[in-house]
């Protein structure tokens, strides 16, 4: 595929209404060509061989073959960028997170009621994510799983998990978007139980945040949770904003606390990485470390620069290991990143930089 060639899309969904609406929405953009559609994964398998699409849109709940099984087989045999079309339900959130772990690049939510009108409301997002997926590096997601860190391991997964971290004087702030659900899992999986507190923002629909926090908690020795307004930020804990709200930090004497902010979207996102990073720059300064992982757009770039200007060490995930080098690339081009690090070394560097902070 070249820049001049339209993105070739195959739509896989058992609903004729959804297939028609997605075809209409995507076909409006001259940079996209819908080459076909399929009502189930078995039909899709044959059309993939014949039509050679650049991107698939995929529903999970379909007849004849489970969408997750199909996705896993696709990534093993013929890695292709996939954008999931997911329902805004608790079950839909769990399934979508599984799909992202299997290699899907991103997802778009669809309502349970009045699907046609609901999809039309997401038209801009659908087009944007399909185009982004065409540029994504699916191989960056095709990693072997790393073992979960357990509390009784004799050696820490990364250096620096000493008692010096039993203090609120260090803070790690991380932002991510497309590809970030898996990138954050990898980072937290390698963090020791006594690591400095971590505050994070990942672009997700409101209904997905609880399932995402629970999933990260299962994969980390740290305690991962949705933040509550006013709660103290403690070492060994990692905090995500609750659904559809910004996360900021405030200083309260000798410690930091979470502040949940229901303000307007920033950079078209809520939660937004810039909101978190700017609060960290203002309230933690050189006591913090900032990192931007894989993601589309430029949210977080200016906030990371503010952290750097406030004295915080900063890094971004490198392009080779990123699914999309939009947010990290924007921060790098802005001069906000002191280091560019592959994903499998991000946790190690965050711990090392935390030890050097202040």
C-alpha cells in the first residue's frame, strides 16, 4: 500500500445493518475503498485470500466461529490490522480487551439500541481509526507473553525495587492510546510490588475503564485500581481515571492525592493525557518521571514537555515497538523526551529514573 492508494477494507459483521452502515461511512472517504464484506469469519477467511485487504473491521459475536478465535488464527497465520466493532457493555469491554491482547489495533464502540444512528455518530472516529490501523505495525503486538510478577519472587523483574521506594516522594506518570492497553500491561507486568506510585491515562470509553483496571491488576505485582477523588497516592499502587473522567494529582502536605475532573474533553479526549501530565508538572515537578507509550495523535506531548521543564526525567516508547508512533513521535519532535526506549525496557528505565529523580 502506498500513500496514493486507498486503504482496502474488509468488513466482517453478522449484522446486515452494520455492514451497510460501515460500508456507507467508510466509502465517503476517498482514502478508503471497501473491497468487500462478510457475515461470518469463515466467509471472511475466503475473502481475505481473494481480496487482500489492508484492514479488517471485525465484530466479535458472530455465527460459525467465535470472533476471538478467528482473530487469534488471523494474527498467527496472516497478521492484518484489525479494528474491532464492540458493544458498550461490561461483557463487550472484557471481550474487546481480549481482542486487543490478541493483536487488534483499536476498536470502535457501537450502541445496543439504534445501531445505525449510533454508528453514524461515530463516523469520524471510524474513518480515523481505520486509516490509522492501515499504518499500524501489527508485528509490534505479536509478542510472547511475559510471566506475571509475583510477590514471592526472589529477584525483582527490574533493578531498583529497594525500600528507598517506600515513600510518596516519587511518582511515575504514563499516557497511552492506540496499542496502549497491551503496552501498559507489559510495563506494569515488569514493575516490582514496591515501585513508586504510578498514575496513568489511557484513552478508553467510559464503560471500559473498570474492566481494564481489573485486567491490569491481574497482570501486575502492583495494586492497580480506578482512582477515587481525594484518595492518597501510595507506593506500590497504580491509578487509572474512572470512566469518562480526567485524572489529575494535587499536593496535600507531604503527599499527593487523586483529583477526578469532570471537565470538558482536552485534545478531543476525556480522559486526556495532557490533563494528567500538566497536574504532575505543577504538583510533583522533579519528583516525577513521565512516559508516553504507543498512541495516535499528539495528546500528552505538551504535558510531557511541561514535566520536563519542571525538572522531571522523561521518555517515550520507540517507534519500532509502538503500534502507532503518533503520541510518542509528537512528544519526541516537540523536544519533550529525553530518552526513546523499546517497550521491553520501559519499566526498567522508569524505575532507574525514579531512583535518580530530584
